[in-house]
C-alpha cells in the first residue's frame, strides 16, 4: 500500500506554462517535504511544510500543506527547462516513526 | 554545510565480485540511510542507522551488508549481486531518526551488475 499518492505521474509541458503537482494521503503527517531529483543525481530538498494550511514560496514554486495535514501541492509558475526532473513528496507519519516517499511526478519542460 | 558525499559515482561489477559503497556526512547527523532507486521511481528504503546502530532493515537480501564505522560514515558491502540489483544507490542523513526530520541525500552510486 502506497501511503503518499502523487498526481500526475508524468507531465510534459511547454516552457512558460503553469502546473500543479498533488501529493495525497488518507493519513495525517507531522510534516511533508518536497524534493526535486535530476537524472543520475540524488534528491535535493526544496521545502518542508509543518503547519496545516501553511503556504511557502520559493521563487516560482509555491508549496501548500492541507489544513488536515493529509495532502500537499506544488505549483510552478512559468515553468522553465531547468525545472525538468522527478518531483517527490515525502513525510513522516503522525502515528509512527516511518518516513514515506510519494509515488513521484516526472516533469519535462520543453523549450 | 548540507553535503552528503558518496563514492564511487559509478560502479560496474560481476556477479561474483565483492565491492563496497561509501557515504560520508559532516553535519553532525545521527541517522543515516541507504536507499535503492530504479529509474523514475521513488527511492526504496533499505537500511536505517540511528546513533551508529542498525535500527531498520527492510527485509533486504543478505548479499547487501551495511556497516556504520562511526557517526559520519556509512558503508554498503556488496557480494554475489544479481543483475536486477542494478540501480542508483542513495545515501541520506538526518538529524536523528525522528520521522519528521528532513533527509539530505548524496549524489548516489550508479551500480551496474553484469
């Protein structure tokens, strides 16, 4: 059973378009992290959200944690080819000591 | 400094070889992790070390043997691997083993078993 489901699984868009990636669960998380991973490299931490309803901005990226701390979204404005990569949400369960990765979203931004 | 280093970057080994992957961090983190990752899939947890002791082994075959010589170093010893073990092997560290802590990843070792 996959605890964190991401959608879409694959996304290919033109440079300049906006997009949103979703990370959903039926479980409550103490916090959620978002990572970006480029081919052949390790995941790089982008942000951590902790409080329900929290919104964080990182340049053209906007991250939101759901009010109930069961879901999160990543919105990218005016996507650029450098945004291409695998986006992973991840988090620690509120009921145990387990850390879970989402199913991943592979984003390709076409110049 | 949030750097986790891994060596080697690439490794090709035969099914009868013995090799080791190395990971190092100097952030003072007390938890270190090994993950296995296939292309465009999320990382799969293999082992967790907390305060230099093995705390989680996710039913990994015995041909993978982890070792934590000290709080900064983590090794993964490989022996008699199978072609399906070919993958990107990632090391990560976090402040401690609390599930809410952020994990920092190394660049990975691309392993090919022939």
